């Protein structure tokens, strides 16, 4: 148990390291969520554009 405590304290810098690590994980999670939302939005726009093009091509024939 002592080695885990020593690891978590990181030579006295654990109070700085662990919150920084948590902040980085939080920001990375936010970036992932934002990227996924943007990707889904782009997919919807692409599907709309493709459907619109098909409709225009059908009318032109």
C-alpha cells in the first residue's frame, strides 16, 4: 500500500500532477464529443446534398 501512496504523491508533486491530468482528460473528452457532433452534422448535410442532387437529376431527365 505504501508504494501506491508514494506513486500517487509523486514525490510531493501529486497535488499538481493529478489535477492537471484530470483537466487534460476532461478537455480531451470535450473535444471528442464536439468532433463527433460535428461529424454527425456533416453527415446529415452530406446526405441532404446528395438527396437534393438526385432530385435535381431526376427532374432534368
